[in-house]
C-alpha cells in the first residue's frame, strides 16, 4: 500500500523530531489545519506544500508521490556517491548493516579528528 501525503508528512515530522505545533508555525498555518492535512486527507495548497518540502529538505514530488530516488537526488549532489547509495539500497539487510556501521565509524573518526585539531 502506498503511503498517502498525510502519513508521509507525519513520518517526516517524527523522523525530524518536530511537533505538529512547531511545524504548523514554521509553515505558517494553524495547528488544526495541519492536523487535517495529516489525518483527514485534506490537501494543502501548492504554496503550503512548498513550505513543507522546504522544512524537511525534500521535493514536493517526494511529498506527493513518495519517490525516494527523487529525495536522494535532491539531497546527494555527487553522482558517484548517489550511484553507490542506490547500489547499497539494493543489497541484503546484513550487507546494508555492515556498510552503515562503516559509514558511522568513519563519521565518528572525522568528528574526533575535528575536535582534536
């Protein structure tokens, strides 16, 4: 089953630890209106949809259609890195887990180096 716009908004909001009240304020709408978007299948205007997309750093296409490749293309500007992440996405879960741990370790190493310098 495909995720609807309201569910996608809820998921993005939760993933980013943003309350409904905070999001409503950021996109300049009332809290009850946001609740209608998330739970009642009410569609936001194009302007509001654009504000929501900007808050979460995703495209309007991703909000409406849920295309992850569009989200990735908008977030990752290095074509080779994007190709690698797409390849990883198609791997088995065990392999994805190993690669995720390697990336986390590398990021941690770089953060420690930055603090030490």
